[in-house]
């Protein structure tokens, strides 16, 4: 059983900021993504065709850089109802853009979202900025911890216009892991292409931190994480589909299957680790 823990499907008629829209449209898979956004049934058929059993549908709120507000949360919650076992909705809130944060947080929790996405380079704050007065961020983490909702952080750089890459350093997640020890934390992209050693350290340092290898080219995976076998039980496959430039999920699956890793490690990466975070 394969779980892709990082797939982007957004509302088909969503209008992004011009630079972000142009970058997304550069993907050869963008129009197919829009078609799937209109039909969960067709998306599930596609997953069947590439041997993917479950998919985490990633949405993050980033009004300044991408042009997405918290209204997307309802889309993901409704879309996943087509097959709640196979489709895992992700969403979020922006601590600085909620008119009434506690009311929006209550509404968000009622939707049944199963993972919160924080994208520091697009949301323009550090993961630990609750220590610097962004109290809404602490409220979000506490709610996630209390309700058993994992938090996924984008780590590493972003090429979207307006992104500020200093926020992508995963070391700031260290404070989050210390202050919220029962919060399951996923580091998306493993800090690529600058901070892979930091990501590896945090994975070994904290029991509640996991790795998502989406957008890491399979041919680079063991160069960037040469001790991947040691952390396979905390590692998850993700594609970042459709991705700027286009991503072939099945090709990535086959490439990772061909890596010189033990079968036990591959089983964790493709599905077993994800089951510990999102049980069926």
C-alpha cells in the first residue's frame, strides 16, 4: 500500500497571484489537476492506475505570496468526503490574517481536517514565532496537539515570486518540537536543497518529527540523506504533484523502488510510516 503524503489539488477556479499562477501553469500536469479538482472519482481512478492507495491533499493559506485564503479549507474537507479512507484533507489558518482567530479555529476544527500545513517562506513567519509575540501560532499548535492533528511544515527553499527563503530553515522547528512534545510534526521536503543535514539532525533528535521526501529527486535522495535507512521508519513518500515543471508520480515511485534500500525501509517509506500518522 502506497501513500502519497504531498499532492496539490486546489479549487479548479481558484485565481492565484499572477506570478504564482504562471509558475503553476508551467506544470505539464496543471490542467489534469484542475480536471481532478472537479471530480474526486476521476482522481481516485488515477490513483488506482499508479498504485497509490491514499493521498494527502495539501492546502496552505498564503495570501501575500500565493493569493490563497482560509476559504480553501471547506474545499478540501468536502473533496475528501468522496472517500475519507483514501483522501486525507490538509488545510490551515494564517495567524496574522484571521479577523477572529479563535472563531476561525473552532470552524476549522469542525471541518475534520487531518493535517495543518505551515509554509514559512510563503506565510512569512518562522515556525517558532509564537516566542516573538505571534500568540495565534501557539494557539494553533496547542489545538493541533490536543486534537491529534499533525502539522506539516514546508522546509527548504521556494521559487515562487515573493517567497522569502530565510524562513525555510528547519532549525526553527526545534523549538516547536520541544514546546509541543505530543504534536506530530512533518518536515516536508527535508530542507532541500540547503538544510538536509539540519533536517536529519532534527529527525534523530525528536521522536515527534517525521520526514516527507516530496520534491526531492529520487536520484538525489541518498546523496542528500545517505543514512536514510536509519530514519526510514520516520520517512514518507510524497510527490509534490503537479509541481512547477510537472511531476510523474509513478516514475518517482519506480525510481525509489530501485534505490539500494532494504525492503523493510521501502515499506516504511511507501506506507507504514504514514499509517502511524494517519491511521485508517
